[in-house]
């Protein structure tokens, strides 16, 4: 009678209800039917206490069908706070799986509530049979759930096949690498090695015992060292070989492997199996065979473009290429690396063009990127953040100021023409304030650190993430050394003010831990995905500056901080996974908007557009950021 009444009230039979609830949607129809056949129903009036933290036994899994439960005291409730479990949300899994069946929090009925109850034996059986089902309850922000979320994002917002000319970059390294490898011993003479390469008609020779790779000899080595350099061909090949790059797994996406090659400036990558044995080699030759319009080919086109209109046209291809790589499962780091590398390549080409028109610079200089580009974290919605630092040479002050002012104005205007918007805060090399000699930049950083004010805090979010991309990099190295000296004593006032701002900027969390939404114009129930991304970046920057970590990339900062800071390794790892999730969500939404022909792409996402799994990941991320902000507040605001 109660079940018939409940179905009448809700209009939702158990099977259909659970089919729409994560992680029950991971199950087959047969398994889901077994689960729904085993369900019982409980009713709890408002105010009823179901479980007491640390005392009550939890013998089953409870899923809210109608009404809501208030949970206090468990790890997800952030200490004294509470969170609300609404329709489709479950309680009891973590207690059963991780706490010996003892309640991790106190649970009360926030409203008159109907619950579906799944018997513990069947729940455990489903956990054993389905790793994804199990991981949903215990993995939290872990890598397996991140992979699952990424898959659902791609399926939902990037539907359709990749473009045919980039389809092959969804392949893995193991699918295209050369498998027929030729080895030689390190003691073999150069002449014999060269004859072996000629006989096999290969351009790359592996040096080692067939298992352990000691080095690589290429056709280019022979031309440069033997033919042009006159190296004695009777010498052992060990004197000619170069150290190999670190092997990549055969399962590595091709786009990720290319990122490694470009960053390491190598022409080949050894490919290893799951045991670490070398099974193949990825070289330029394989890439040429695989590529239709590959990222590497695309970057070459950008670097060789001579006309402004052609540069704008080539940049417009980026969303299509990046979408294809995301569809192929590329890591978020590879995607943001590609976007930032396109920006870098574009900027270098514009600087070359500007210098061709203006003439050679009167003194050495370096061009800096700042903010998200400085961190290599750009997405498809971005603006300019850049600066010029030039050497202060006596007698050339006026000519230098005049030249670099023209250079900054021209490059920033051209960036606008090719599609990169001006910075609304005018943090650009075209602004005289940010086009200064090295001595002035040192004075800027000295004032920001030693006499900090709210403006200094804002500047720390932009300028402390600088990255040099053009010119004399020794100038940037000297500026970085100056900043390091300023921060090495850990000036208390500076860190306290920065920390106060970092913990003050709370995420939009509503009652009981729900993601707070707002109305923007005609769009209802939206939130800005950039906010949690910025909070994680801000937290990583603060702790990195405190610990002397010089990396600017947020994920790399978090890796370096693990085990070195009050954040603890688990928090650093969870922040990495949360950051990757947020960036995946942000990029997927931007790709979808572009695919739909939107005139403007923004960072607003409606909670109605995301699945229950994505919402859980998002809510877990918000709670994680709040927890790390509280750790940061206790560490810096009270004690510095």
C-alpha cells in the first residue's frame, strides 16, 4: 500500500527513478532490476534522527526518493556545518565501505522524507562486480571518477565524430609507433653502426642490449658529427649517441606524446609496455604518416605565417583541433598546453613581424606573458596579459623607452586583430606602466612585497605568474632571482594580506552545501565555472610562493607542494583532480557553444545542463576548496 501511494505521489517507479540516479545508471538493466526488486521503503517525519555519528550502525544503503536529509559532522559536511541530501542522493555507503558500518555523520530528516533502502549484501555485491559503482562512493575526487566524468562530458557536449583530417590524433602511441627496431651495442664502432642503418634503411638506431636503452643515434648525428665534424668512424658509437628521452607508455594519446616531444625538443620517443620494456619508437616519420592536420603541423603553419590576415585565419582553426583532441581523450594539461602554445607561437610571430618593421631593438629585452597564459592554462575564452622588460643601458634610456612603447602598442593591437581581446584592466605591454626597464620591474616587485596593499594582492594574482616567451631570457631569470630573494625571508605582512584575500573569496555555496546559482540576463540557475578554477589557482600560488616553488602552472605547483606544505599530499592530489574536472567542464561547454554557433562564448554553466555525477563532482570540489581555504586561514591569517 505504501509503495503504491509513494508511486502515486512521485509518479516515478523505482526502476525508472534509479535509472536516472548515478551510480545506478552504471548498471545493466538486469542488475538494476535485481536492485529495485530488493528495495524496501521507509518514511521518516521531519525532525526524526536516523543515525548518530560514531554510534549508530548503518546496515543498508539509503537513497532519498522524496524529501531531504540533513547530515552533520561527516567529512563532507566541513566540520560544524551541514549538508543536505535531496532526491537521488545516497547515505550509508561510506560508513559500510570505510568505517565498519558505523555512521560517519548524524542524519536527520530535514523534511518529511521517503527513502529507498538497498540491503547491504546486495550493495556489497554490486560494489564487487562494478568498480565504477564502488568508486563513486569511496573514490570521491579520485582519478577513476575523473575519467568517468570526462567520458560523460565528451559524450554529452562534444557529440559527433572528430574532423576527418585530425581523426588519427585520437590514436595512442602504441598504435602508430615503429615496432621493427634496430639495436647495436654501445661498443660497436661508428662505421659498423652506419652500415647497419644503411642496410636497414632506417634513420634512427637504438643503442643497448635489446632491453635496456642507453642512447640513440640518428642520421642527423652521422651527418653533423662524422661527415661535417670529422669524427673518427673507428670510435665506439657510445661517443656519438645522445641520451634517450624518458619512455612513454604505449597507451599514451598521440597528442600527449607530441607535447612531450615539443617540450623536450627531441625528435623521437621510446615507447614502453606495461613492464617498462622498450617495444617501439615514435619519430617524426611516424608523425608525418599519422598526421592529417596535426598539432605539430598546425604549429609549423603558425610559425611560418607572414601576413596578419593569414595568422587570424590559422588561429581560428584552433577550436576544431582542440575539440578533436578532447574527443580522443587527451589530458586536460595537453589541451591547455596546445591552446597556450598556439598563443605563444602567435605572439612570437607578431613580435618578429613588428621587429622587422621597427628595426632591431636598441637594448636586450624579454616579452612576458602573465596570468593564465603565464601559467599555460588558457582556454578558448581569454584576453591579453603581457609585459615588456628591457635592459637599462646608460645613454639609451630615451630611445629604449620610445622603441619598446611602439613595440608594445603594435603587438597588442595586432593580437586584437587576430582575435585576442584587450585586457579590461590594461595589463598589457602597450600600457607604459608595464613596459619598463628591469630596474623599474625590480622596484615594482619590491614595493608589492615589502609595502603591500590591496593593489599588491591583486598584482600577485597576475604578475607572480610571469613566463618569458621571447627575447633575452636572462633578463627574466634576473627578475625571477630578485623575486626569490624578496620572498625567501617569508615576509609576514605580504603573505598575510594575500592569504586574507584568498580565503575571503568564497565560492557561491548556498544552504546545506548546495552550489548557489544566479540569473544572468535571460539565463537562469547559472554559476561561473571560472570562480572555482581561480580559487584553486590562487591557493596553489600562495602556498607555492611560501615554499619557494618556482613553477607557475597550477597542476605542477600542486605536485611540487605535495608533502611540502600544510595542505598535505591528499589535499594536493584532490585539488589536482578537481582542477582537471573544472577545466574539462569549462572547455566542453565552450566547445559546445562554438559548435552551436554562439556569437560569444562565456564561462556560465547552468546546473540544469550537468548530470548528477557532474553535480556531485562539482559539489565535492566546492567543499574541498572550502576545506583548503580553512587550512590556509589557520596557517597564514592567524600565525604569520
